[in-house]
C-alpha cells in the first residue's frame, strides 16, 4: 500500500496554521471533528454514493477563505474500473481532479485553485483519497439564471442576454478545445459571477472536474453528451429555444443556415429529451 500527497506551496503554511499539518489525517477521521480551526459544513445530495464533501471556511484575518474538501472511500468496482479505463491506472480520483485543475488553469480555463490531494493506493486499487480545492466566485448558473429571471434583471433582456449566451458558449468551447470532455456538464457545474445590470462582463468557472476525460475515439459522442447535459439543465430554468440555438451557433462558430449546426441541434435535443425523461421518472413518488 502506498500513500502520497501534495500541497500547493502557497497553501502549505496556511493549512498548517489552521491545524492541517498533513493531509493524511483527512483519510482517517472526520474533518469536522474539532481539531481543525474554522467552520465545517458537511454537504450532501442524492447520488454521492461513497463520496463525502465538506465546505471549510478558514478564519483569515479580516477576510476569509473557503475550501471544498472531497473524500473518496470504499469506492465501488464500477467506479474503479471507470477511472482505470478512462483516466489513470495508478493514481486516485482525488489526484485526477487535482491534476485536472492544474492542467485547465494552465490552459487559461477558469477552474478552482488546486490546493492539495492525498491518496492511499494498493496497486491500481484506490483505497481512499481526498482533494482540496479553493472556492470560485459566484454560484451555479442554473440558480443564478433563475434568480435573475425572477428579478427581471436587465442582464436577462435584449442585447445583454444575447451577450451572456454567446460568452457562455465561448467558455464551453474553450474548455472543449483543450481536448477534454466533462461528462457531468450541467449548469450547476458552471459557476457564474454575473452583474444583474449587465455592465460588468460575466465570469464563468468550471467545477467538479473528477469525471473529466480526454476521449481518443468517438469524441463527437462525448461532446454531444456534454452539450445535451447543458441543454437539459437550461430548459427547466427558462432558457428559450432562441437562447439555446444562439448558444449552439456561437459554440460551433457557424451561421444559422449551416447544415452542420442543425445536425448538432437534432442530436443534442434528442439526448437532452432522454435526460429529462429519465429525471422525470426518478422524481416520481414511489
């Protein structure tokens, strides 16, 4: 069994100051047990399985820093195999997310700052791992969009709305141009820092990088999956057909009459419909 960890040099002293001298302790005890300084909040939602997440707010003078801690333990065989087949053989999912944050930041994609990771591996088998990532500005775009629609904010009307949609498309396109696909690209994983009046340009960040993957074959299939997930999460919050069409044209860099744009649109909507039907089935009372 082998245990490895790494901490960004800019964070090492700060973490030690607040009680985290080594990341290994995150694998063996609940971080909110009281030894670490700051406020801990356990985050839970359906579908986490054997993953655990916490929000750690550090006291830091007059300001504060927020760190998200994600821990993997007792990982099922199916998820182990997915990691080995699509990502990495001898490293953990925590290492993968940490490394992806570094890679995408180097490619000028706004993602959480990679703070550190720790992993315990037995050959190719992940025993346990944890990753620490700094919070990004804003909130999930699905929540932000809903709030601004209810407020009838200037950003959600006319030219400002057009500009918001185009900028989002260009952000997603820039991410895909790195060669990676997200595999969980719902609007909740695109954080947005938006000015309701539309004066300041919108800022987007991509979170939850644990399932990112660089496909060697059938890349278009994975691109369509990402775009369909965005489409499926945009429709319930009030994105119109015009918004979605405008997004796709800006993403592809094509004119409305382009046959390829309509080819993409048909496939994205078909898969988006399937996603929404599946979610509707899951939400029905048993």
